[in-house]
């Protein structure tokens, strides 16, 4: 019996502060983004982040070895949450409209609209932040590639479509209007953007240059 109790102690998971609790991690992420939105990444304090989350600084360092590692995890987690869902609408224009609606919902969040410009500014100054930003952007562009593939299968886009240009066209007008200009478009505005973007996608074809 003694051996069995000993085995049970060995198998028992650790408890208490030593276990990174999911709800505390969530609170730390939220506090991290709030602090970032208020002060900018360069002035972000992990002590203030911990205080916002109602935790000690040790709670952060049990999870992340540095402020940059914290940013990497937080941005990656946010990137997964705002990932555009795969929607199979009957036409390319309807798929573009659905994508813009989802992107508008994300960009309407006050924290996102304040953090994104600062994130891009940090990426211009820091190779590490550039790498983080590029990874998240690549994941979102992979999803948008699926939209292009479906349009090609339906015969709405040429197989020779310039994918890099097409991927830029999908959300760049909306990002410019909402993040750079600070204007939130109506559904009617998005419908107009969808028509214009769809026309642009159909025109974004790599021309084959005949051999000389």
C-alpha cells in the first residue's frame, strides 16, 4: 500500500503557482495588448503588464524568457484568433465581400487599430519583430491563397494570376482606410470595394513575354 501511495504522488501533476494556468495566460495577453496600445512597444513595461493582469512579474517569466518572446507568443495567438475563416461562396466577389466583413470586424477593435501601426514601425526597426510580423502575415496569406485557388477552379481567375499582387489587393484598400485614415466603411462601402478588388484580381495576370 505504501508503494501505491508513493506511485500516486509521483504521477500527480504539480499544482499551484508552478502551473501556468490558461486563464492567467489569457489575462497576461490582454494586459500586454492594453499596455502596448497605451504606451507603444518601446515603452512597454512587463511590471505594468503583470500588475494589469493581477499577477507578479514571475508569472510572465515562467512563460516567456523576454519581452520579445512575450510579443511573439501574444501576436501569434492573436493571429490565430483573427484568422479569416474559409468561406466557399458561389462567386469570387461574394468571397471577397465575406473576407472584407471579417477583416473590418477585426480592424474595428480599438486595440488592434492602435497596435498595428506601432507593430509595423517596430518591424521596420527590429529584425526580430520583422520576423514575428512576417510569420503571422504569411499564415494569413496562406488562407487567402485558398480563396484564389477556389476562384481559379471556378474559372473566375486565370491560372496566370500574379498571386503576390492579388494577395496585396485583397485587404490593402480596407487596411489603408481603417488603420491609416481611421475611417470605418459601411457595408455599402465594402460592397463597392469588393467589386473593385474583384476587377483588379481578374486584371492581375502575368503577361507572357514572347521569346526574343
